[in-house]
């Protein structure tokens, strides 16, 4: 068993502590976990191709009840799985420093993030740099993790 148990706060729009770094052009959500500015996590965000798909995703999210799980498409190809824990509490599982963690959001905060999937949405100019950071980090990763035997 791990000696670490990552605790992640419930993200709310009215939090005193800043938790949202930004949203890059691929609609990935850059979050500070427990205010740690050293290493933000990057959650894949909802990405849709047209308004009807966007509308269906938002309505599906609004229709979640406790115990439901909704998988939404992302630009990275990894589904964004949202689990409704209770009336105003939604969970997204995502690792923090290599350890599993559950990130909790209230409905207003998570819906605000999902709204960035609207076809007319554009990220803030200074958030484009977040996407560039990811690209530059990818240059330092190996091209293949395993070789054929």
C-alpha cells in the first residue's frame, strides 16, 4: 500500500485559492492541485465538432444523477469520465504525481469548464502558451515507449 494518499479539494468558482491556471487551445484544463504551482495537472477537456454535439454533451451532463457516469469526447482521444457523486458534486479521476486521485467539482465550476467546448469559444491569448509548454515537454519524451520483440 502506498504511503501517500493524495487529497484533492473540491473545486468551486468562488474559491479563495486559485486552482485554474487556464484552458489551452485543445480545451485541456490546467489545474493547481492543493495550490501547488510547481506542477499543474492537465485534465483532458470536452471537445466537440459542432453545436449539436456540444448541446447534447451539456444536456447529458445536466441530466446526471448520483451514481451516473458520463464519458465525453476530448481532443486527445482519451474520454473525459465524469461521475456524479451527489446533487452538486462531480468527480473526475486523474493521477497526481503518479498516484490515483479523485478531483471533485461543484456543478457550476465543471459546467463552466465544459462550456469551453462551444464551437465559438477561443482561449485567452496568454493561455496559448500552455499548449506550447505541452509541445515543448513532448520533445523531451521518447518517441516509443516499447520496442517490438
